[in-house]
C-alpha cells in the first residue's frame, strides 16, 4: 500500500483536506448567521403578536389572519396551545 503513495497524491490529499476545512468553516459561519437572523425574525414576530418569541412555533400552513401569513402556535409549558393563534386550526391539519 505504501508503494502507491507518491508526492503528487499526498499533495492532492492535502489540497483536498484544506478545501474541506475551508468549506466546513464557511458552513459553520453561515449557520451562525442563519441562527442569528432567525432569532431576530422570531423576536420581531413575538413583538407583533405580543408573545414571548421563545414559546412561539412557526407553522407551515397558510393563515390569512396571521401577520406573516403562516400559522403560529404557543408552545409554552403552562399554556400549550396546539391550535393556531389566529385561525384556530390544529397543526396536524391537511
């Protein structure tokens, strides 16, 4: 096996490793930016609806009564509401 290794293949391996590291670092940075933007987004939604953004779950169903046109659910432990805050439909509909 060692006979198969040569300077060129080791060089290519190191280049590939460096490229993978750069890509991994870029993905990690993008995930941080995405998480920060999502936090700002949820905070603004919380202000719009007068709820703690930490207890809001954003749905995927269309909702004409919602300020973001998607259903929203209050997932707090003391007031768990599995119906949309605006249209009253359950999250498992459709």
